C-alpha cells in the first residue's frame, strides 16, 4: 500500500512534466494542425538554459531557503524568456513559409528543425551527460510504514514544487485562454483563420504567440526535469517529446485540459509499469499506448471527434 | 505560399507569373492562412542594415546560453567555460550573413549594394585570416581555426549543392521559373531526359567504379570502395523509402526498424540455423515485409502526421526489444561473427579453395571489397527496377493517386488501406534486404546501429533528392554521405584546422539545416519533376507540374 502511494506521487510528478510539454503540442496542433516535432528539443533547450543560469547564479543545495526560492524563480523566468525566443524563431524560419503548402512539408521541416536543435546543442555544449548536485532535498514524510515491514512514504519538496507549480501554471494558463483578448483570438484562429483575419485578428502574431507560450511552458518542464533528475544530455528531448505527444493524443489533441490529463495518466501508467512489471519496457508501454489510442480512440479522452471535410 | 518560396530563388520573375492561371486561383482557394502580405524585403540600405541588426539581436539572444557559455564537467560538479570570441564571431556572421542573403536572395539589391556588402564581408574575412595574430587575439588561439573549419565545410557543401542546382538547371531549363502549359511540359520532359542520361552515365561509372578507383587511387582503394559501398547502401535505403514516402506519400519515420529486422533476421538465422547470406537474403526481405504488414495494418488508417509519429514509435519499440531481449538477440552486445557471403560457395579467404586460389590470383583483401560492392550494386539496381516497374502497374498508379488526393482515391473505389499496405511492405522489404547486406558487411550488429538518427538520415536523403525522384536520391547520398566521409579523410583539413577537427560532428547539423532550407525553398526537393506515370495526352492547367511546385496535397 505504501509502495503504491509512493508510486502514485512519483507518477503525478512525472505526469506533470509530460503535461507541461504536451500543452505545447496540443496548442500548436489546435491552431495550425501540424505536429511540432521540434517541441521536444525546445524542452531540451529550456533545460540547458536553466542549467547555465543555475551555474551562473551559483545555486546549490547549500543556498538558504528564501534565497533559493527567489533564485529559482529568476532561473525560471530567464529560461522561459530565452526558450520562448527559440520557439518563436523555429516557427518563423521553418513553419511560417510553408503554411498552406502540402501537408507533409511542415512535418518534414519540423523533423529537420529537431535534428538541428539536437545537434546544435551537442556541438556547442558537448555530447557528454551533465550531472548537477541535488538542489532541493528533503521532504514531508507522509506516513511511516516501516512498523509492518513497509517503507516510508515521502512527498519530497521537489515533487511538491513540481506538482504545485504545474497546477498554478495550469490555472493561469486557463485564465489566459478563456478570459484574455489573446486567448480569444487564439480560439478564433483555431476555428477559422480566414474569418478571424477578416475580423481583425492578426493571425501571424497569434500563431507566433502560440509557439512562444508553448516554448515557455516547455522551458518550465525543462527546469523541472533538471531539478528532478539532476542529469541532462542533448538527447532528452527526443523521448520526452514522443511521450508528451502521446500524452497530448491520449488526452485528445487540441484540448488543453486533455493534454494535462493525458500527461498525468501517461506518467502514472509509466511509473506503475516500471514499478510492477519491468523498467526496461516502460518506453514500449508508453509507445504502445500511443498506437492503441490512435487506432481505437483517435479523439482521445477529452478531444472532439475530427470530421474530415472534403 | 508556394509563390513566396519560389521567389526565394533569386529569379527576377514577378511572383504572379510563377503559376499558370488556373493554379493561381487554386492557390487562393487553398490558402488557409490569410498570409496576404507578400514579403517585399528591405529596400534601402538603411532598411537593410536595420533588418540585419534585428537578425543579429535575435541571434544574440538565441546563442547567449550556447556560444559564450559552455558547461563542462569539472572535479566537484559542473564548471563554466567562457567563449566570448566565438559569440562575437557568430554575431558578426549573423549580421553580414543576413545582409548577404537579403542582397542576393530574398530581395535582390542593385549591383552597388551587392558589391558593397560582399566586399565588406570578404575584406573582413581576408583581414582576419591573413592577419592571423589579430584573429588569435580577438578570438583566442585555436578557436578561430575551428570556426573557420565549420565555415569552410558549410561553404563547400553550399557550393556543391549550388553546383548541382546549376548543373541540373542548365540541363532542365531555369529552375524555379514559370511552368505554364507547354513550357511546363518541356521542362518536365527535359528533366526526365536529363534524368535518363544522368542515370546512364552514373550507371556506367558505378559499374566500373572499383576498377576506376584501383587505377586512379591505388593506395586508398579499399577505403574509397568502402565509402562507395556505404553510399550505395544509403541509395538503396533511400530508394526503398522513396516507395513509401515519395510514391505513396506516407511519411515513415521508423524505416530503420525494417533495416534492423533484415539485419537481425540474417544474423539470427546464421547464428541459430547456420544459414548463409544468399539463403537468408530473401528470408530477411520476407520478414521485413511481414513486419511491415503487421505494423502497417493497424496504423495505416491514420492520417499522415499521426502515421509519422506511430511509425517512429514502432521503430523505437523494435530497438528497445532488441536491446532488452538479451537471451535471444544478444542485447546491447549485439551479434558478432556474422558469416560473409560466398560467390557460388567460394569464400574470400586466404589459402586452399579461396577465391584467390581458385582463380590463380594473389590473395588480396580487396577482392572481398569488390565483391561486396557488386552485391550492393545489384541489390540497389533491383530496387530501382522494381520501383520503376511497379510504378507502371495499377498498384503503382494507385500509390501516386493516393499521394495526390486520398479522398478522391476513395471515391474512385480504391481500397486505400490495401494500397498503402502494399507500399509500406514493399518499402520494408527493400529495407530488409539492405539490412541483411549491412549485417554481412559489418560482420557485427547491435541495436546501436538502428537508432532514430538512421531513419532521419535516410529520410533526409529522400527529401533532399526530391520526394519521388530516383536520381535525386543518388545525388543526395553521394553529397551527404560520401561528401562527409571524404572530408573526414582529407588530411590537410586537420593540418589547417587543428588535430581535433572532426567534420562528422557537423554532419547531422548540416543534414538538418539542409532539410529545413530545401523544404522552405523548394518543397518538392531539388530535382522535383515527379511526373505521374499515367497522364492524359492533353495537360490540364493544374497538373503534376503544379503539384511539383508544392501545390495541392
């Protein structure tokens, strides 16, 4: 039982990270109907920027609690801003010129962009794995199961931070989409770009901002990943990207709450699979879910069924 | 819009004339995004400089955490190394690069502006290079050379690609210009004539290659033939994938899975049942095709972009299974000592009964290299001829119809799942053949060889060559695989750019950039006259020639 609860907490943490990345996929898909294959690598960029800022500020496990919170906030903001510029640039260079081209074209540039980002990071930062010392340690012991042969269930500060900040971001984000002018024009573009343009919505700007927001959230996920696992390499975005995409599909691509829900469900499945079956095949489990959902339930958990227009 | 991308070729054609009238209307109808502003680019010099400054600023932001700051592993954690010089140089290049690209490509400038911009650029470069001490002070010792190296490689590749474009455009008429009615037909005809002739010349060269190499470079023949074998392997894989991506229009990101199935099929058959190469080869193709059907059956009902992701996931699944099923596949250690192929039972080894012994030659390892070369040559030719024949069969025509319009296909009563499945499995079969050749050539295989990168390389070759173009795949393989292998082996480069200079680390970067640029510039690839195999006698205003320029789906 203790083991189960511990795994549940771990799954929620992992799922939050997947969910944050998945939002980027789902927003872009919703608005221009393409899979932004390079999004996983934008997440890597975010993690590397965060790493550099952490090293520049000299944050370590020894930093005092108040300072630590402020410093991490600073890291978060900087890496969100810089990663957002990356997201914007990718859209500007690789996707905007191909809007309205044949369907495979932007997908191919997206793959190209993904390769470029990965190898850019490898060439400039080196191929070796970069470890950092744990910055946030300790946690709240929820209950002690050692008396009857179990383990201590612990919610670490790190996990709490990830879950809480994901929740806060989700609330803020939902507000942004439902209540602000930007969110309104975004939803308008999603429904009908031409009509939105006729009504005075700057479509190009809205699409750019979608990429910027997606990249900023990916940067948050990147920082979380770095803090949680403490290791980085240029390849992390590949797996994380496919899994986040799986999460987006699972939740119903195009739906924001769906992306979050899909992320959490996928995180739970992956963690429980590793805990009770086999660690080696956890990726296979995640990918199989992708295939199964796409084949049997293409609109996902919360998505709208897609009608193909002639 | 296609109009915009076409205008990027630097031709002085007004955008409106790049399409036949019918196509123009079609473009407007198809345009989902109201991208009404046709980018005119900067006009005056001050405007140009302003734009270049903006580009430089963006580069500065993008590169800030990657160029000047380098995290490296030090005792007791990570450490930061500063590289301001690299950053400065990158920014200088961003500024002048933007000016140059604008002046020559995006919004062609007058001769005075052009001369000024390029003069400045060249002058600065020459000063930096000639006055080496200054470069060292400005950029730090060693770094300058490294940077020059990457620039040189970029230039060399750019030049090769440009050369190819010019060559092809000479032969086929202006590239990227108006393709209307009769002119389009002429262009398409010229391209196909050019393709035929190029294929013939290439065929003869390829047939004679081992002898040419042995005659011209007697000291490095093994190495060169080895590179040729590698190139031919990628040509074959590219042709195999071309059936799936180029002809049927299905984006398969997991093609390497079938390559892996073929390789492991042979390796395991040899290990457990003692099969030889020639017996295992058809079986490997069969296995790969079966896997193609198995994987394809559930997923081929999906739309294009979903299919891409699912095939990618399947590719990874196969790799993970190969990696973890240690009892059967050897896991990460792979399978070694895979037997070499024989020539009608004659082995290529030293001593009694070997090839050299029977034919009365002196034993030389090169015999085996040549033998390998001809095996892959024949395999690649089989792939090519099978593709060309299949295109003329009803199923091939159905592939091309499917690529152009799936809904129309369905309305005409074509069983799209079956048609897709046939393309998928036939493509997979050729991948399987190539895989078992790879296994026997290497003698050792492990899951390391079948990562996503491999799929990406094959896809890049197909995309760069022009989706559906057979000869394009050959050019792309030669340039991208052969070019980089050659660069690695050119001795003087490491003398000029320092011992640690390794062009292969830029390989994937170049691949990726080329993929993006080519797609943006010419969405249908460099050599992009994909003629449908079946056409009406009379061409309509919107036909394959328009489709070839990126219109339609």
